[in-house]
C-alpha cells in the first residue's frame, strides 16, 4: 500500500502542475513573453517533487516518475526546456550524493536526451495515436538506458530483471496516462477556442449585415429628397451609388477585409450624396497620411462620418465641417472623425455607446463592438455641447493579405 500511496503522490504533483500549465495556455497566457520560462519552471518543480518522494520498491531499488515531466517538457516545451530539465535532474541528483546512482543517472540522461530531441519534431507533427506510440517508445528507451547505467555503476542484484520489468511497466503506464490526458485537455481547449472564434465571426458578420442596410437606407433617403429638388443630380448620385455597390460591397463574404482606399471611396460616395443635399452647409476636410492599400475591416469610417453629419452638423441651420483623419503612427492606423457641430453631453455620450439606446447611434456601437472583437481595441468619444464631437480609435494593421490570413487563422485555433 505504501508503494501505491507514494506513486499516487508523485502522480498528484504532476497532475496539479500540468493542469496549471494548461490553464495558463487556455486563457491566452501562451502569448505572454515569459510563457516558455513559466512552462519550464512548472515542469521543473514537478520533476524535483517526483525525485524528492521516490517509490521504494526494494532496499536496492527506488523509482520515481521524473520521466513524465521530462518527456512532456521535451514534447511541448522545446529544446531549451528539455536541456533545462536535464540539467535540473543532474544538479538535484548530485545534491543527493555523488555516488553510483549519480553517475548512472548522468549516463542515462546523456544517452536519452539526444533521442528525445530527435523525436521532438516528429511528435509535434503526429496525430494523437502516433504521439502515444512515440511516447511509449521513448519511455521504454529511457528505462533501458537507466538500467544499463545502473548495471554499469551499481551492479546487478538478484531481482534485477524483475525490477527492470516492473519499472518499465509502471513508467509506460504513467507516461501513457499523462500524454493521453494532456492531449485530451489540449483537444478540448482547441475545440472551445474554435467555438469561441466561430461565435465571434458570426457576431462580426451580423454586425456588418446590420450596418450595411443602415448606410443604404440613409443614402437612399438622401437621394429621394434630391429627386424633388434636383432630379438630374439625383440620377447621377443613384448611378454613382449603383456603381459603388457593384464594386465595393460584398454581402456574401462577411468576414473579409477591405483596403483603406475602398473605405475612403465609400466614405466619399456618401459625402457626395450628402453634399448634394445640404450644399454649402456641409464642408469636408481630409487628412490621409497612410498607405491606401492597408487592410482594414469594412464600414468602420463611413458610419462615423454619417453620424457626424446627421447628428452633429445637420441639426443646426448653419451646418459645419467634418474632419476625417487617417494616419500611420507607430505601426498602427489612427482614425479620427471630428465635427464642429452641436456636440453632446456626457449622459448623451454614454447613451449612444450603450446597448439599449435603440437605433439612434447604431454606427458608433456597431464599430465599437467590431473593433473590440477583432483587435481588442476601444473606440473613444470626446464631445462638448456647442463645441463638437471627436470619435477616434487605433488599429494594428497587417502589411499584406498573407499576414491578415495568418491573423484570421490564429483566431480560429
């Protein structure tokens, strides 16, 4: 019973630390720059605890499951973690005494580590069943190397062969359980992350489908007014809008990105419609200091301009100016839309950004939600009554389509 209790104690050490590692991984800690170091330390603690509380099989033989954190560190931690754990084994064994056991351990480590590193890349590329086979083979090889070293530095004893068999069976069983457990946990985490990514993509698609009719509804209303006041201009603007819809909007691919140039064309199309309606009451100023080929989420600029015109300027007889700015700053695109219109109070600002404000302010809430989902970025609004409103945010940008696709893949993993 004492042998079983000691073995279960070692198993408990490793289980606790492995689940701590998986917890860090599942909450996104894997992107933290000290993640690999933390991973190596967790496996190192498990290894030391296993060696501190060995299972005493006979007076001549004590075993521990140090192979479990060592193998998992080699498989999932990389070369640096493998070397760190190997050095830790040797240092801790030297602390216990520079006897035959230390030299046997040293020889076993030097024989096994090259084998572990050789199979590391093959393990990562394999499926679950293949990983279990690789883990079994490496565990058996470690056990063989360990007992060859023991035979050389400690010598043979009466129960040597039976001890080899017992140790090998125990190690293979424990390693298989832990590798299978680790793979199952990882599969569960990946599936949950995929479900979250799919839910996020579905919400983004809904938000885009929501805002596109919003733009079309307002644009067509503006054209309807011109049909009475200036039919030729209404006809021209209708043709311009039709041309843009054929080239600019894609209702079938809700998760695609667009270029800054296309977004500015959409914005200009909307501005042309509104300028034709409001004439000299509406002035537009552009400050574009960014690569027009930068990829951005569609419909993140035009709705802000629409809000500035509809709610900021046109509520006043005198109208006003909208300043549209897009700049590249420190690897990011900085967007801002500023007007000198009526402005809003703090209570009103909170209302239009809230989730229960009806359709008024839909553009701001929609964009704020999309950039939060895509980039974990925030939309800022500064406003003062009688002075005007400024809406601004920053987005990191991929420099080409390949990097954009890589980002999308990461969100789905």
